[in-house]
């Protein structure tokens, strides 16, 4: 179910317009957002 969390983080980045704002809204670090997006990109081979 962890992969679903990556999609939630991605959606929040899109809504917020930045990694930093998404991190603030989700109360997680910007690094955690960045790592989640990197993992999602890797999994999707982009």
C-alpha cells in the first residue's frame, strides 16, 4: 500500500504547486516528498 502513498504525495504536490508547500500541508519533510516523487518516477520508468 506504500505505492498508493506515493500517488497521494504526487497529487498533493500538483495541488500545492511545489514540493515545499505539499510537505508543509502534509506535515512531512520536503526531503520525504522529494524521495517519494523520485521513487514514483523510478517505478514508472520516467
